[in-house]
């Protein structure tokens, strides 16, 4: 896989992320997925917004777009409609996906546009000071919730399905090669695909929630994650506190660019009559 890294990364490493951050693992998983898919670099577009995870586009040697906070999917939608041949990926964090970008996210799901969205879930706003986010678990601490977060967090899988995404999966940074597979399968699916990548933030999240360090957080994922096929055979009590990973949903429906082209052809045909 060293070949894949040299092929798909720009010559500006090392990265700026904190030691123990999971963003680099997700970036590596993404590079491996592209290698599995055997896409030409010129046909790949990667879009990000603002946040720790959004810096990924600066390191990847594809067509990349670093956009406004929460607007990554809006930019990606415009690019995909203008150039449907592009293999379009969006990489987002908690805010880009579920807070300021939440409205764009649910409408991208319902349109079923052929974009693969990777949501890096580290449970916190890392770049802006460790505030709690829509994905911070209830009871966990943050700089803006020193006594514990009382908000219920979104479940990205349930939110995506309810909004209309046609491929939904969850992976984690401990099982990095499994994450690569999930991303590759998402890219092969025609329609709006969502991959939640459960990640680690030892600085802004771990220090406030009694984790001893980065290794402790990764071991936490190792102990808490469980594959969907195994989870289906377990009772609710045994699943308490577990992070279930795998492909949760996959269906076929008309893709947005195809629907747009069909409508355009129909209008032109009508105009000629």
C-alpha cells in the first residue's frame, strides 16, 4: 500500500493533525479504497468544508475543493450535476455534516445524487476548541459541557436512512482495512452513499472524558465495536454501549443526475414539437 500512498498523496506531508488523531487513518483508508477501485486520479473529485477533517483535501492528489463551513455537499452537488462523470466524494466532520451543514446533508440524501459522503465522527468539535457537537454522546464532557452533555446525539445511520440515502455504512479507525472496503463499496453504489467513520480525538475529546491517551481511545474502539452480522444475533442488553459497524442499508432508486438528464431531454423534445 506504500505505492498507493505515493500515488495519491501530495508532497506536503507530514500532516498538521494532533498525535493520535484518527483523520490520518481515514485518509489512508480512503487512498486504499481508491486503489481497490482503480479509478484514474483525474476522474476523482474530493470536496471538504471547514474543520480538522476537512484538511484532508489538502493532502490528496486528486481534483480537490476546500469550501465553506457546512457547504461541502452544496459545492459537490453543483460539480456533480455539471460533470456527472466525476467520481465525487465529500469528507466531512460533525459540524459540516450534522450541524451547520445538516440541511444540505438531508437534502442530498433525499435527492439520491451519486456522491459518496464520508462523515468522520470523533464526537467533538476539535478545531474550534472542543465544544460538544450534534454527535457528542449524551453525558460526555466538552469545553461547553463541563458537567456533561444533556443533548441527545444524532445517529448518522438512522438520520441517513430517514432522509433517503440509498447506501449507509459505519466503520471505525481501528478496523482501518474494513473501513477501506466500506468506502469502496459505497463508491460502487450508484446513488447517495454515506459512510460514518467513527474516529478518535485524544486532545479535544479524550482529555475531557478520562481517556489516558490515543492508544486508550483506539483500544476503546477495539473493545466496543461489533460487526452488524454478529450484533443481529445478540440481545439488546448485550449491545448496550456497543458501536455496531457494517453495511446497514442498500437499495436502488433513480439517481439525481440521471433524472435531471431525463427531464432535460423531455423538455427539449417538447420544445421541438
